């Protein structure tokens, strides 16, 4: 079972994740894709990564904006799995030239 991260660990690790912020017991980021199809491609790449990790984000697509929220629901908060998935999401977004919003 993954271990919950404490507040200091979460804050420290978020410094390495531009565009990501804490939202209660989750971390979230929104990316502006160059167009709708690029946004869908980001979701497709993230889906493959998430399936491989057996750890899945909540995803919201609004035209070119794709928002990801990561939390380990089974543990009731944030674990290292969420941080790792956030890094993979950031990498997929960067490959497809999406910019973090906010």
C-alpha cells in the first residue's frame, strides 16, 4: 500500500511540477493544448501511462483545455503515485506543446 505524503513532502515535490497545485487531498493542473485534437492526444498518452501504473487521474476536457486531478482515493490523500503520475502528465503535455494554465 502506498504511504500518504505529509504536507512538507507535498509542498517540496510540487516545486518540481510547474503548473500543479494542491487542492485539498489532491493535486491538479490544467493544460492549454494547441488545438482540440492535441488535447485528446494528451489524454490518450496519459491513459496509457496511467494504465501501466494502475493509477488513474480524473480528467476533464473543455475544448483545448485539459485538466488533470490526481489523488490516491484508496488511501484518502496524496501518495508518491500521484506525484509520479503528475510528472508523466507534464511530460506528455510538453511533448504535445501544451502550456500549463494558471
